[in-house]
C-alpha cells in the first residue's frame, strides 16, 4: 500500500509543478487559435495557430518568392498581361514587406521577420528558370495562384485570431491586395 501511495503523491507533485509553469510566448500565441473552415468545410487553424514570428516569417518568405518570381517574369514571360501583373505583384509585395517589418517592430516583443524561402518556394523558383514564353506564363500563373491562396488563408486566419494587434492590423490591411492578385491571376488564360 505504501508504494502506490508514494507513486501517486509523486505524480501529483509532477503534475502540480507543470501547472504552475509560465507558458512561453510561442505557447501563448499558439493557444490563440481561431478555427475556420476551408472550401470543403473542414476545420482549419492556419496562421492563428502560428506564433507571431512564425506568421510574419511565412508572409515575408512568401513575399520574397513573389518578388523573385516577378523578376523572372519580367524577362521570360511572353504575355503582356503576365508581365504587367508580375510587376504589380512585385511592387505590392515590396510595400507589404516594409509594412510587415514596421508591424513586427511595433509588436511586443519587437522582432524582424526573416524573408527566407521554404523548400517548396526554392523548388518552384528553380522550376521557373527553365521555361520561356507561353510555357513560362502557365507555370508562373499556376505557382502564383497556389502561393496567393496560401497567403490569403494565412492572412485571413491571423487577422481573425492572431496574437499581435499590430500584425493582425497588417494582415487585415494587406489581405484585399493579395486577394486582388489572386483574382487577377485566376483570370489569366491557361
């Protein structure tokens, strides 16, 4: 009887110590989830489940991908519509990048977003280096649609349930621009 009682007391002590632990900032950010629904009605948590820095880094990396892709489109695209839209996307994402840096700097605690490309973005960018003309136009539009769909989901989710008020405001302000890009990209002939 003495051994099970000792084990039970030890377990309660361990659990009690865990309950008094202060959560880290990332844990606080992750607990600020807003559940939405995707186009199939499935529950999603997207950016709301991300911490502020993770959200900002994902958006900054996406912006870098858009800008680097647009630079390739300037020389490799055959369609004037693709070239024009790519130039607009690049300009808008450069401005959004500056706004994101300002919002992150005003957050508590302040930080600087990292504009690193993820593995998929690197692969997609490399894939754009080969084709030219109409083949480039189709691949560029396809990649941009996927990238902008992801960005719209992240921005929508963070604007609704993110932890940083400054980043929530940023997400809400840039969302219409990114949605506008997506709408124009979807209208391109494929």
